[in-house]
């Protein structure tokens, strides 16, 4: 079962390495991981997507993350109201006579062409993983030359987020 973990960590050298090392040592596979600074100075957010066999394994991962000294907060947002996005860039073979067809094909996905050469176009799209997969499958018959995906970035929707930020800031300041 697919789980999305939102992990707030101290923004220090080596934190990403220690977190991924934990997954390696425990034999857990990471489907995707994204990391970036948050609105709070000194903190970063990791969005980790894992496939686990059962809820017990998921709980074990969360407990192991909590044991890490640089981990401030771990939230499993899989079943929470959340916003989930991924960026993909796809270089597709595109003879001149097929470009209008390709443009019309990607329009419903709110995708855009960001680079053009004589034999190909590069398409950019953002959305949930299902939307990205659907776009990739539609473009496959044209010939995908290159593909790069960022992995999922996500957090909880609405009011819960504001209360959580206040709590995280307070927790982080108390550690100093």
C-alpha cells in the first residue's frame, strides 16, 4: 500500500543522507523523495512516498524516523485531505506535421511545450501521479526520447496546516 509521509527536519548537512540510510538499513524502498526549505528558517520538508506491505510496517517506518535527532515531525498524510503534486518533463519525438496534434493532446492536462527542436518538443506538466501517468501513456506512441519526474511533493489542506506550522515552530524553537 502506498503511503505519503511528510517529514519536517532540521536543515543541516547530512540529514538527507541519514534519512535515506535509515531506509536502506531497514530494507524499505523509497518510491520518491523530495526535499526543500520550508517557510521556517532552518527547517526543510521531506515528502517520502513508500510502498509498504501492511500498516505495521508503516508504523515501524514512522517510529524509526521519529528516532532521528534531526526529525522534528512526521505526518502520514495518505488518508488526510491533502494537496499532492509532481512535475514531469517529457521530450517527445515530434515531426513538424504532428506538432498541432501534440499541442491539442496535452491541452486537457494543462501541460505546456517548454522547448522545441527540429525533431522533438519538451513538454512540462504538473499534477497528481495518476494525471502524470495518464499523460505519459498518451505520449508513448509518439516516441518518448527522455523523461524526468520530480517525485511527489505534498502537504495537508487548509486550516490544519496553519495550526501545524505554529506547533512546529514552537517545537523547533524549544530544541534550541
